[in-house]
């Protein structure tokens, strides 16, 4: 299992910043049985079992068979693909082929334009050529790739999984009013645990969520080791984050 971390930024996409309208082709994911998924989760809950929050669709979506390309007047190119999964609290993606040429930019954002991830750049390229993004708050997201005319290398962008969040794990929509699981770490009554709080990680592992902690080493060089339970990563492959 390979894991790598990405510091996500939240800028408006190239076309939004520059008020450019380009064609958008959207794909509709199949409907899912929420009641059945929740019933399965309740039956499978317990110690040592990570919490499932999303349904995974296996797909084969790439820049050659999906979406639409558009060449701007100055020669720059835009590729866009919309993905709609009705009633999702959020959508995330896993790329099984990922490579961005130097100077290009990738954004993923909600169609309502109220949440945007990116720009992802060549800095996110890795030896595995895979990549995963966190949840985007929407049931309709847009993937936008921008390539200046000066770039002649081709990107690799192939999506093999679309995750439909049927549990609002980030409380995007403010539905979790009652909280009965201990002290909230953002409140003053948790001030005594600042060191521990700074080490805690919230993991989105494919379809599941888990907790983890940053661990230092005997060299005290702050190399970012992460400690989590084996059942959180077993069989998950390279998750990108």
C-alpha cells in the first residue's frame, strides 16, 4: 500500500477566474440504494472495522473517451468533464493514471462554484502515476484541465473510481447538531491536549474514514511518519492521500 500527502489549495478554476465559458459534458452516475447501504453498515459496525461513508463506482473515464476539449482564441486548451451523482453529500475521485506537464493546471470544483480544489500541478506527479482527491461538496462536480499553448506534452488523466458520499462526514450541510462523543478539540475545554490535537489526522481512505497520528522519530527531524491501524489501509491500494 502506498500513501502520499498533498496540501490542497482552494482557488477558482482558470475558466472561472477569467470568465471563460467552455462546453461541459456531464455524466450521470447510476442511482444507489441508500437504505440498503446504511443497513449493511449497521450490520458491519464494530471495533476494528473502519466506517464506510461512500459508495464506489468503477469507471473508465479519461481525456480521450469522456468530457470535451476546447481551444481558446490564444491557442490555450481546456478539457472539462462533469460528473453528477444524485443526492451525494460530496464526490471524490481516484485517478489510476495521472501526469500533469509542467505549466498545466487541474481543478475539481462543484458545479455551484462554492467549493474548488486546485490548482494541482506537476508538483503532484508521482512514480505511481495515481492520485486521489478529497471530497468536493456537491452532487455535481466538474473536472477542469488547463494547458497553455506553449506546452506540447500530453497529460495523463484517467479516473477509475467515483466515490458518492452518502454520509455527510464533514458536516457540509450542518445536519449534525447533537454531538456526544467527548470534548470538541476546537473548544477551550480541550486546551490541555494541544500537543495531541496537533498530531491527529482524519483520513479519507477510499470509501472509509479512519483516524491516525503524526509520529516523530529518534532523529527528531520531523519526517512525516503516519501511524494508523492496519485495517484502515488493508486492501485499499494507493489512495493518494
